[in-house]
């Protein structure tokens, strides 16, 4: 008789919206149906037990050799050897792991005098830098749902990137003060492309690619009483800028969501800083907030955990025995490209598929530990592969939603036989192995 059960109030481990209303049906340890999730979230659950999973640690001393299976004890010893013997290792990834795993990773980076960094360094890193410069008038997603009557999506396409965001938190959500949902809200989309999100907007401002900074400042100039001249600014008709600016000025409660269309185009940090300054200006007349639409389900956790442990959000170097922070010097792309690191641990990130060619070439040259759920380009470059569990499906975990609200992800099913209980347990056991190696080395020196 197969045990059939339903687990409710599950949290999706896909994007930074962290939808926590999922219901999962299981037959034994097999997930058969997921309700309330988007297609991507459902696929994440349904394929969790997939046949292509990594289930045992794999090792090869030479990257041209075939992998051989080893025990977890051997795997920890070899991983600790790589990290402890390196002069300057890089520990990278983390955005698809738990807060608990990140804490262990930071302790490990400090112990070995390495660099700790996450995917945020080359996605919303410019957003973090801008917040450091000019502050951050933000809120929670619940406030957007309940209060916002004007919503702006700038440089993002939530229909594809965050499929349930608009229904749960923004234009289509029925809130306490917005009981009729979409009919009570004005939707503005600012994007160079006519995206699916733009197609349902009340206003679509088709800004020229890379000219967001000019458009932000046109809004600021108009709201400050300056006269806008010419027919277009940054490709947008001046009359349209004035019309949208007036709607923003008369909003009861407005919200700007922005994506990597700002952080990856010309201006980068300054685009986001100017967006925040526009939000601050609007707050002189009414109420507005701003928030980045973050991708990975715990990418917000990378900056939050690193900040409350070290004081810095990412790109943290422990080479001198204390944390130092400098984007462009200690961030992943630069240290790999310039060959400043001589070993690497990559967890839940697959940098072999996403980093520039020079970085991948360096990864192929140095000892590499890959912590992954499935085979990836990174595991093909690795010396040691540690199989990971599905955070929030096979392991309970704490994460930060994109608005900074901490969420507890429920465990739905047990990990596969022989697997570790969670990423956090794996990192904790690896940290202990590193501690033993360092203690032995210190004893020998004495």
C-alpha cells in the first residue's frame, strides 16, 4: 500500500518571490502533483527525484581522468585538503542554498583566508552598490499588494522571470485597500522591448537601449518643475513622459520594481541610484517605494547573511584574517580572470555555464570542488563533485524573500539514500574537516 499524503504551505525554490502557498501531493517519496505553483515551480518539484541526479561524491586527481566514486569521509578530506593547501581559494555561489549553509561557508572562507562571493556580484551587485550610495526607500511585498495604485516595472519582465509576482503581490492581486485588484491599479512598463508584461500595461515607455539614466533624469527634471524640450527623450515622447510623471505624482501609493535591464545596461550602479533618487523625490509629494526583482530564490540571502556577519554584502576577502570588501578587486569575475585565486568551491551556481571564457579557463586550471544537484558544465571541470540536496524540497531551510522578509521553507520529502540531509549539514561537516586540517598544521608548526 503506497502512502499518499499532501504537504501544504510549501515554499517554491525558484525565484525571489518565494511563493509559500504551494500544496504538494506525494505517493511514497514520489511527488505526483503540485498546486498553486507556476510551471517552472511545478517542474522544480516534479523533477526533484529525477534519474540524472548526482547521488555519490566523485573524485579525480587529474581533470582528464574519469571520475570514481568515493565515500563522504574521503570527499571531505579531499575537499579540506584543496581549501587548506590553497594560498587564496574562492568560495562562490550560495544563492540557491539556505541561510544556514551560507553561514558555514562564511566561517570556512575566513578559516582558509579565502574570498566569499555569490551570484549577486554580477546580477544585482550594482543595485547593492547604489543602495550603499543613496539609501533605499523600500517596503514589503505585502504593502505593495495592499496599498499600491501605481506600479512601475522598469527593465524587467515578471511574466517570464517571476511568473506569479503580478498575481500574488502586484497589479492583479486583491489587497486590503485595493479590493478590486487590477481595475484599481495603473501599470507602467518601461522597457526597450515590447515584452509580454508591456503588452498588458496601461503605459509602455519604449526607452532606447542603454538610455535609462537619461529617462530617469527626465522624470526628475519634470517633477522638479523644469521644462522638457524636444519631441523625445531617450526614445520616449516627451508628452508621454509628462503624462506618466503626472500619474506618478498623483498616486496614493506607488511602487517601482526594477530588474537587470538596469543593472546590466550602460550606467549600471548609477541607473539604480538615479531610480532610488526618483523614488525619494516622489516621496516629497506622495508615498513611493522601490525594490529590485531578484532572481534566485535566496539571492537576497547572500547579501543579508554576509552583511550581518561581516558588514559587507558580497565580494569579501579574508586573506588578511579579517573581512575586506571591494567590488572589482575581490569579485568573482576579476579574481578568476586575473588568476588571483588558486582553488575554488562552487556551490549551486554552475559558473562554468555563466561566467566569461577567461574565468572558465582559470577554473579548468585550478583544483575545483563543485557542489551540485545534477551534472553541469561546472562538474565537468571539477576535481571533486559533492552531490547536493534540493533546498526547500528535500531539506528544511531558511531563506530571504526579495523584499528581505525571512521565510522558512518546509521539507516535503526525504533526500535520496546516501545523501546528506541538507546543504547546511554538508557545509558544516566540511568546515569541521577544514578545522581539523588547520589544527593539525598548527600543531606541526609548534
